[in-house]
């Protein structure tokens, strides 16, 4: 079941919101579709991770996804934690 949420990177309205293990699926019109790890979510929420440039994040998502049909898992290490 999809719900509406806010992309934690660019603050756009996004779809997804369902959990896959510890990850949350985010389908953002700007950043693309990705799975954000629970640790990365918590660190972004509490300000431990640096602010992420949305363009660099889009590039990261595209690079990690490659030609896969699956949404890539983005971890705190990918973001800079």
C-alpha cells in the first residue's frame, strides 16, 4: 500500500512510504525512486548527516540503480555518514 510522504532529501511530496525490511521506499518526482535505510532516515531526521544536495543525490540514486528494475538502497554511508 502506497502512502504520501515527504522526500527527506528535497522535501517534495512523494509516494511510497512502505517498509522493505529496515528500509523505506520513497518514490520522489525529483530524486527518483529509492529505498532509504532506517539508520539514514534517523540520522537525517536528527541532523547528524549533512544536508544533501538534491542534484548530487539524484546522481547517486541513478548510479546505484544502474539498469536494475529495483530501487537502490541508500545508506548513511552513501550520504556521508
